[in-house]
């Protein structure tokens, strides 16, 4: 652990985490197993001599001070060198997040990390651009994007369309389980279907004659019309009972 960078390690004591408060967080940070704690600091001197914490300002040297509290999740402790009661020089800062102690990165480490990340992406973009560059004696240098884009699209479509045997078996198992839980229900013939077979109209429920009855009725009409046409006068075919009483003719 001594060879590792302080920015890459963390420390915690699970016995203290449920009981952390702003009053005992410095005692939690001063545990012997904490690699971030310097035992030559003034906090250790105050602790051994059983003095009050307010006496730290009267001493000179390395000390730890609680500078920010967001109870119960976040505590920030600063390691600083005290020159006088009113003058200190910050050395490092540590934050306790959910009971786990980390060292906060300094400005140089942050800039170094951001620059390395930016250089990595720039190098990746440069390599990608160079893969599209072509050269021919008659054309000189030129760019070729279409073939590479088509090959990428084809490979991605193949990867998306292909499925493994495990995936197919998994889907089949899920479908089988659903079919067992929700079996198919057999629907019995309803009153509506039976009425429809007997000539019931499904819009307003009125009974309609089927095809055979319609044909029979048509034949009867034709036969009646043929019998009525025996006389030349159309009034002879009119039923006397259907006429008004005053105009009845014998």
C-alpha cells in the first residue's frame, strides 16, 4: 500500500460507519489502520495529552481540521501546516463519502488526467481519419468513406440479426412458461352467432328472411300476378274489401 498512489486507494472501518457524526469524525479519521493519517500531527499530541481541541490553534506544525460537513453522507478534512493562530498552508484534503475515506486530487493531477484523456481521443480520431486515406499514382491522395461505412453497417447488421442458441432456447422457455400460466381459452358459440345463423341482423337485431324464404316469396308474387292478369281491366284484380265503402263496386 505504501507504493500505491494515495489517489488510487481508499480506507474504511465498517464498525464506525453507522455511528459517524461531526463530533467523532476526526477520531474515526485518526484510526491506526488509516493510511492517510500522520501520527506526528498536532491532533495526536492533543489526544495523548488529553487537551481540548481548541488548543490546536496555539501549536505549530501538521494538523487535521474538519472544514465541511454534509451530515450524514459527506465530511471533508484538510491536512494543513499551521504557522500561527491565523496562518495555515493547505497540504491535502480528504473526503469521507458514506464512511469511505478518499484523498481529493490536487489541481496538477486533475489537469494531467484531463490532458491524457483529451490526447487519447485526439489520437483515436487521427487513426480513424488515416484509415480512410488512399493513394493512387493517377489520383494522388484521396479519401474513401463509402466502402468503409458500408462494411461497418453490414457487420453491425449481421451482429444485430444473429442470435445465439442460448438466446433462442431462453425465448422458447419463456414462451412455454407463459403458455402454461395463461392457457388459451376456448370460446363457446354465443347467442349472437346462433341468431345470425337464423337470419338475425347484427346491427339492429331485426329478423331477416333467409335466401330460401326470399325465393319462395318471389315465386308466390309472380304466381299471384299471373292469376290477376286474366282480365284486361286492372281494376278487376283489386279486392273489393280493400276499397273504401263509398266507392265500392259490385
